[in-house]
């Protein structure tokens, strides 16, 4: 299954690059808000992945960002969560970066068994970087083992965050959290792909990441990759699960409590 995942995600990356090469011609439509976009590349990548998974794993359910729920052919469940196996797909995580010609977008795929992610891949095709993890067997970048950073002081750390909450025009958003955390860090970066944010913590390029208003397809794969690399992934209160409800805090584990202690009271006041 790991080889199958590697093969389909790299081919999906090739499809995205073909669309990127003709970016000025790519059709773009809007979702629920003016800032939330979907391109024909998102649709083409997801259609390819869904077709490949249905062909190879007809008894598995699929949750795709663009096409929604696909139940297995034998399923009696009413939702994809009711299936033993479920694939969670984000065809292009970082659509805004993709549209603007930036390299920080990724394809994210997770395979879950009874709600627990057991296999994951995140591929950044422009950068040529494939992150993978299998539960209990560690995480890799282009086939080489990776691990989180050793930073223990926030003043030595670089973290990432994002603003899906602002794109959704939510009144309660990430800005109060940024205002409190950013001055304590060496640096703060916004890549635009939550999946890559988690992978960068996993390989030690950054030390932590937090965000609000995320969906399961944004983070399912990256969460396993981060934890298998030695990181910690929870909600702001420290709860661990494979299906976090919107908010996420991911760190090298060594600064997790420090960030949580900042996030929790600010969230209770403002978010």
C-alpha cells in the first residue's frame, strides 16, 4: 500500500505541474467566500486520485476536499467515517500559493483505519519533496528518515501559522494569538499549506505551528508525519486525536507546553 500511495501522489504532482505550466489559462472558481478558491487543477488532481483509489481499493471510502464523500461499494454506512478504511485527500493544499505561482503548495493523502491514520504522504511537487509516514515506522523525506528539532526556548524558534479563519471571514480569528506569540519567537512564517507546516515541523525546519478553522483533509496526513518524526500534535488544550476539530498545535514536543500556555487563555478570551 505504501508503494501505491507513493506512486499515485507523485503522479498527482505531475498533473498539478502540468496545470501550473499554463497557469494563466487555468480556470478558477470561488467557494463559499470570495477568498476561498478552487481551480481546475484541484479538480483534476482529485479526480485522478479518487479514480485510482476506487480501482485499487474498491472496498475503501474516500473523503475528498472537492468531491466530498465516496462510500465503498460494499458499505452500509451512511458516511465515510463508518467504513473501516478511509482515504482523506486534499488535492492542492495551498491553492492561493498555487494560483500565485508560489512553490509552497502540496498534495496531501492519508489512509485511516477505523478513524486512525495509519499511512500518510504529503508531496510538494515544485520543491520535489515527498514526506511519508507509516504508523509505528517513523517518517521520511524523499526516503530518508527525518526528526524534529531540539529547540527548547521560544526565542530560538521559528514557527508557522495560517489564516484560514480570515479567508472564512470569521470574527474570532488568529490575530490575537499571533500578536502574543510572534514577539516571543525568532521568526514567524506563513507558507499557506497546513500540510507543509506540519511536515516542516517534522523535519526540523521549523519548531512549531498552530492554526484555526482547519478541516480534516488539511491535516490528516501531516499529523501522522509530524508525530512519527517525534513531534507533538494536539488541539490547543492538549487533546490528542486523529480528527482534530479545527484548531491544531504542532511542535517538536519541547516547546509544546510553552505555546499551549499562551494559546489557551488567549483563545478563551478572544477566539
